[in-house]
C-alpha cells in the first residue's frame, strides 16, 4: 500500500509539474506574439528632406506654379496664373492709355492740331479739342501712377507665389503623427476640492 501511495504521489507531482511547464510555455509564446505584433505595427516615416522647400521656391521662381506642382497642390496653379494675368492685364491697359495721352500731348506741344482728341466719334475735326492740354498732362500722371501700381502688384503676386511654394513644402513635412500630441488637461482633486490646469506633452516611441 505504501508503494502504491508513493507511486500515485509521484505521478501526481509529475502531472502538476507538466501542467505548470505547459502554462509557462504558453505565457512565453504569448509574450513572443505580442512582441511580434508591436514590431509589425511600427510605421516607418519618410525622412525629412531639408532641400524640399528650397527646390519648391526655386521652381516657382523659374516658372510660376511649378513649385505648387512640385508640392502636388495642383489646384493652386490656376489661382496663381489668374492673379498674375490680372496684374499683367491692368499694367498693359494703363500703359496703353498712358502712351495714348502722351502721344497727343507731344503733338499738341509741337503745334499740331491733328491728335485724336481733335476729332469726334464720326471722324469730323473739331475747332477745339475734346481734351485740353492740361487734362492730357493730368491723364499722363494718372495712368503712369496706375501703371506703376499694377507692376508692383504683379511683382508682389509673383513673390507670393514663391513664398507659398516654400511654406507649403515646409508644412508637408510637418509632423502631425498621433504619437506626438500636445493637449491641455484639467484635474479635480476630490479630497481637498481643488483643481489644477496644465499642459501635457505625449510622445510615444
């Protein structure tokens, strides 16, 4: 009977030891699996290209809108050309008007009475001009000033086109990952009925 009890005790001990070993092995496997999942979930970020903003600005300086195409902001290209086209249009219009009044003024100073303002809409010559010499001089000043303003606006739009491409290239590489967050927090202490307000910076590796 004693031998049977010893044998049963030994078998029971070995069975329990076997179960314990199996449980440990399962835990080790779970840890390995969890580690593998963590490794697989790592997202590789594209390396930051410090020359990208300079390239975008250079492309827009060479050809307006090319920097926007480099940044893949194609919807901005029509806006760039519409703005530049408007500035160029007003410059050409004011320049033509300036030359028109300037030519008449020069003919008037030379003693001629055959400039366009000496004729009516039907081409009949008038005894007195529709626009006086003083008004011709004022018109030259007016259109000359508008021409300069149009040129400055056009150059400003051209510069904005370069700046926009440069800033866009910077923002495209800005880190907006969920692993990096900055958020305010509010905490109420129930023991002493006080509250605290702070700012939390989280960075997950």
